[in-house]
């Protein structure tokens, strides 16, 4: 994952139970992934969450891919 994507994903113990969020907001990476998994397009998500940027959604996908890959490597 590139450094620009990494900076968009934040983990703060006092927000969302310490789960990964987008740029310190209370929008979790899993929220973005769930919307995409349910069939929402990037443009639909951006319309529903105007504070998000396209790069935030791509960073969420990159973050998830990185986590899955690192988990698979440990197993």
C-alpha cells in the first residue's frame, strides 16, 4: 500500500472502538467495503458521503487487500 493511501486510514482508540476509519472521521473502512459489497458504486458512495473523496474509497480497498494478504501470510 502506498504512503498516500496509508495516511488516509486512521486508527484511534476513542473513535469507532479503535477500528480503521477514513481520515479521522467516524466512517469505518468496513462501512465503505460493505457499501461496495452491496453493489453501491463509488459515485453513489461519494454522493451519500460528500466528505469522502474517491481516494478514500480506493484506500479502503487497498487497506483491506493488504490486511487479507498479511493474514494469509501468517497462516
